[in-house]
């Protein structure tokens, strides 16, 4: 398949990748291209900004989560010849698993998908040293994928001097520059960027950034680099696990031709961290997704057969969530009635009896986020929540767990025996009971620990799962929803 594409990557985090990626998406969209976007790695918020520009979901791709063939297939799913794809990298270009391995890095993804790279270099405070930096990145580029350099936070005057020097000495194209933008920027908080819907003028900011970037880059050169990318993929390359999942999903559909299974998915300001391919896998297994808001709705969707409570920022909306007693009671009642439930991170926190926001860290922005949004008066304030789980969650003021893990169940409930699913953790809160039904193993160090509360019909914990890493999980979840529905309707299993 011929997908025109390039990746926006950088030497380090904080180089301006997201703003520049969004501006390029806007410019490509304005030019009439059928633009698609991807985010390298497990990040949830950057894809939200992509979607804000394009109006269609962005997908995550991660070479730790999936093997090379599966990653390529996920890249190509629902795509067509001639599409124009922009991939946004993560961290520094070569920063992968454990910070030292290639797997999981932006570079590994670019290599697997044979995607040309545009290196965004934050050049503020640098002179000719920027050449040494670029030269080092080119030296590490064994596949010769870096096809262009964009100099961020650089003045026009110095750009006119340094551009010909870079192209002459390093033999790499300089595709443009971007002056420092003191009036435009994306704010951060304890889990990354502030979400786009929290910024009242986000569309204006993104349009303004695109207008300014258009004046300082060679857009034709970007397009030339993208169009020079090789064809990619083979329709026969889908791995056998995926084929088996689709086969099993079709079997479930045939068994229930007149009986649709519905999964209620929490989706609002407080719960919005979902991998697009996770939702697609549930649909491919025969589920219909019914979105609802724990913040604004008063009940679960009518006739739902399972609940998916994703991650997000429930701590910032704890007061509002606690006031929606009707919804709290509806979820508690459904859970205790045996409705299949998967709850991750924020969704897991929501099921507890309370959230306690402790503002004892030194990060003033994090304090402001928690205190202003949740209206916390003091460190001892507790916001009552669902209460399906005893105990509560407490803000620790620092990262409790961070990074990739592999999860294995001690007793098979959602996964076949001796199988694992890959996940990512990133949370500042801790629970009085994190569970002990799974073993999490850190792939870079081999260190392991107990986590997750799992039983026949529920899987609850802080880890964010990536279903394509083991499609059996989505298949099991949907099957449990079917079984619940049959029981609910008085049918024999």
C-alpha cells in the first residue's frame, strides 16, 4: 500500500513536537490531503490534539506493545492508497524501553514502518553546536531515515546563516524553522499536557500556529519527503492471533445473530484515556459501544451488558462525580449484580469508596490542578465515589508507578493460561488495595510485583492495557458480556 508519510521526532521531550505536528496536520488538511495521524508510544493526550485538528481519531503505535508485523498491520488498518500520514514521535528519537533499548522508541517505529523522519531540534541558546547535535543523530541513523531537520525556537536572521552550513556539512535538508512563540503554547500537568477541551481557545491557537509555521517552512519539501516513502505492508501479514480473534468473533456473532451485546464506555472530561485500537478490537469481537458520562448522565445506557471505565482525571472532577449520586448508585448496583467490568487507572479509582487529594508535592501546577478543579479545602478532604471497592485512593505527590509492564493472571479469567498482556502505568495516586490477582513484570529489569483485582467478571487496576498485544483479552471481555446478557434474559448458557 502506498501511504505518503513522515514522522515528527526530536532529540528530547519538550522540543515542540506536538505543536508542530498539529500545525502540520492543519496545513495538510487545508491543502486537501486525506490526512491521518498516529502517536508513537502509550500517550493518550497527544492523540486528542491530533483529533481536535482532523476531526477523526488518532491511533497509537508502539513496538513494545506489538511485534513488527502486527504494528505494520495496525498502521495499515482501514487505510487506503494515497492517504497522507503524520506520525508523532515520543521522547527522544532513540529513547526506547528502559531508556536504552531500541524497542518502543520512535526510531524503531520509523524503521518498522519505513517512515522518513523530520527531526525537530530545539535550537534556542545554540549556535554552531546545533550541527554537532544533528551530526550525532545522523550517525546513529543506521537506516538513513532522517530526511530533514526543522529548527525550533530560532530567529530568521540566524536561520539564514546556519541553514546552508547544515546542508553543506551534514548533507541533510533543512525544511524550515519556527521562531519562539511566547503567546502560544500547550500547558502541562502531572500526567502530561492539559487536555485540548480544557483550553477554550485551542482551535484558535492551533490555527494561529499553523498560519505562522506556513510562513517559515518549505511545505513542498515536507510533501516531497512524504511522497518518497516506500510502499508498505502485505495484506497477508496479519498475525495468526488477530485472524483467530476475528474468527472467534464471527462465531460469537453467528451464535447471537438476534442478540447484540452492548458495552457501556465511560467517556467525558474525567474519563477519556482510551487507545483507539482497543475500542476497535471490542467492536471486531462483536460489541456495540455505548458511550456515557459518569459526570453528566444519571444512569448507565439502557440495556448495557458490560462496563468499560477507562483512565483520565477523576481526581480533578471528584466533587462533581461525588454529587452525581444517581450514577454512583447505578454503577455500584450493576457491578454487584455481576455485570462484566474492566476499569483502568482513573476508572479503577472511581470504583473506590473515596478519593483523597493530598497536595504535599512541590509542583505548584499540580497543586493548582487538584485544588482548583476538585475544590479541595484541605489535605484531609475525601470525595465519596462508587464504593464498589472498599478503601480509597490517595494522591502521593509523585509518580507511584511509571512505565511498561507485562501482566499475567495467577488464575485464568480474562486470558488463556500462561499468556500475558502488555500494559503501561503512569499514576500519581495509590490505592489502599491495588489487588494481587496478577503479576506485573518490568520488561527492562525483570522486577515483578502483584497488582490488579480480577475475578470471573471483572478486571480492575491501575495498568492501562493494550488489547492488540493479546487480542484474547478483548475476546474474553465480549464473551463475558454475551454470557451476562443470556443470563439476564433468562436463556440457558
